[in-house]
């Protein structure tokens, strides 16, 4: 976001994986209303950078759960810090989490959205 190399959606995926446990790629597709192929490319990019990893779901071994690695959490901390510094304290991720995270990504990117 802003001056980082990541798009809003990429940052949002890191954010969601940090704040929600037991998310699969299909969960992210539904929650963010994003194209599965596009999400797959982002996941591949993040795996290559060692930001995320997968493990079988305890409930269903066919389902792969995504989670942030230590490196992914560090990258997210940097992103959050950059956003908060840019907005000089007028932006709060806790308020963002409460008010915006439930909005699908496709609605945020539409011309007349928020």
C-alpha cells in the first residue's frame, strides 16, 4: 500500500491471515470476493517470499489452511507501521478492522464505493 510494493488486496490478505485463524484460499475468495486465479497468484508470490505457508486442516485433511510465517508477520508489521506513520496517527487499524474488514474487496475497488 502507499509506497510499498504491495497492492491493497495483497496487504489485505496478509492482514486477514494475521487476524483470522484457519483460513483457506476458498475462505479468502468468499470473504474478499476476489477471483480465485488472482488469489492463487498472490498466494504463490507470498509462498515464494516465505510470507505464508500451508498446513492440512485438522477437521478436513483435503483442505489447506493458510497462515503467516514469522517473515510474513514482520512484513505486515512494516506495512502497518508505514500506513500509521503516513497518516500521522489519524488512522487506526483497530477501527479499520471493526468497520471495513467485513466489506468485500470488490466493493472497495468499485468507483462509487466508500
